[in-house]
């Protein structure tokens, strides 16, 4: 970890990586839209899709190039024209950064293939496991659970398996919750902002640059995804390319937060595992609930349906915009609630509280859906 008195230098660098990423993504997405309509590369319509009209699903192609170009440009300019702080910061994280590039590029290529021609879920799992192996090879893996499930330092083999599970779990959770306009991107942006603040306060400045650059790719995408129109041909989805690579960046930063206990004064009373998992509660909890729901109804847990949290909110009668706002507020609630509780109690109890709150919220939604189904005389939710 690098301790740097010139925090203004890193604030400027963070804003620069964000700004370059916004600019690049804003330039690339319109070109993707143009090519998609010329080559007729659209998202397939089916019974579980909410959107109307033809919409390209290749927005995620802009993400990884924009992140890496902005990161390389900011680091390169600082090395060429800046002071001595960048080489020192870069030297401590060059190995994880190299392996992150390898892992995310693998998922990026699989995502493109899936968006264009389709890829079996077994093949996706294999690539996700290989991506996790890259992180482990770099030395990034779960080494300490800081009291979660009453465990602290763990054996390397347990940490490796936990890291593989975490990567596969988070990447798929982001991929699965991408069901209404702005949802996956909005949740990722909130989580990335949270991680960037934590990492900056800890002195992990290069990793903060990655977080800021990643947020920068999501801002233009959210404009086209949420405010774009299929009729005007300026609406786009992130597709698997975007969700898989965004999930990879998230889980990478999550593991970085888990590497060492907080030393910054503002964070020294907070549990690292709670800081790491709190931004991921909504997508990860929804994945568990949906998987159990599918198994209970004798469905393949790996095949899509209309049983996610956003489907429940839509069944209650909310519009897509209101459902999006509700889920984002729910994610912010879990981050603030866990952040507050982390100062006072055991992380296992915090996780238990999260599960109870999530369960009560879903039971409440289910009761509202049943009442509405009786009123309308038709089924609204799978």
C-alpha cells in the first residue's frame, strides 16, 4: 500500500481516468449502434424480455477497451510528465494488473461470442474458472475472512477455492440481474464508486483508477440504455460482453479490499469483509433466491426465466423506472446499513441481518403480487 501526501495528484488522476473513459465510451457506442443496425445484430425477442422493438445488445464491447485505454493513457502521461509517485504506486500492483488484463480479456471474448452467436453456459463456467485462476496466480485470493462464519486466516487451498467460487458467483450475479434498463449498470456503478472511495482512502491508488475508469464507461452507456429509444435507434444493451467484464472488474476490486485490514483512520473500525461484500448484496442475494426458486419449481437453475427481483417489482405494478430506482435504493440501504453495523457487531450477524431483511422484503412483494393476481384474474409472476 502506498502512502502519498499529495492526495490532490491522485484525485486529479482519478478524475482524468474517469473523464477519458466517458469520452471514449461516448464515441464508441454510437459507432456500435451504427454497425449493429447495418449488420442487423439485435437482441432476440422472447416471452421473458420486457423491451419492445429491435435493440442491439453489443454495448459492452465499448467497456473494456475504454477502461484499459484510459488507464494506460493516465498512467503513461503521469510516468512521462508526472512526478515520482506513479512509479512507486505502479510497482506494487503491476502483477495483479497484468493478470486482471488476462482474466478480463478472456471474459470479454467469450461475451462477444455469446452476444453474436451464443455460448453454452458450461463453456462460460470454464472460462470464469480460468479467469479466477489468473487472479490466484497473481497472488490475489481470499486469505482472511475476518470473522465471517467465525473464520479468520484460512489455508491457501481454501482461499483458492473460495476465490474461484467468488469470481464465478459475482460474475454470474451481475450477468443474471441485467434484466431492465439501467439495472446491472446502475448497481455496478454504485459498487464501483463504493470500492473506489475505500481503495483511495486505503492508498490503493492504481486500483482506484480502475474503479473510476470503469464508472466512466457506464455513464454514457446508461444514457443510451435508459434514455435511448428503440424507435430512434439510439437504445442499446450491454449484453454478456458488458455484464461479464463488469462483473470481473467488480470481483477483482472486491478481493483487493479483502487483502488487508483497513489502516486509514476513517476505516480502521470497519470489517474488511463487510466493506467487500456490501456493494454486492442485491445481485448476489437475488441469484441465490432465483436459483432456489427454479429448483423448487423443478426448472433448470441455469436457464433464464422471469423470477428475478425486478420481475417481482414489475408484477407488483411498478414501471421499469420505478423498479430500477427501488433496487438501487435497496442496494444503497444495504451498503449504509452494513457500514454502520460493521462498527458494532460480528460480520456473520450482519450477514444474517441482511438475509432476514432480504427475505422479509421478498415475502412482502410476493404477498402484493398474489393480491394483484386475484384482482386481475391472471398470473403476473413465474
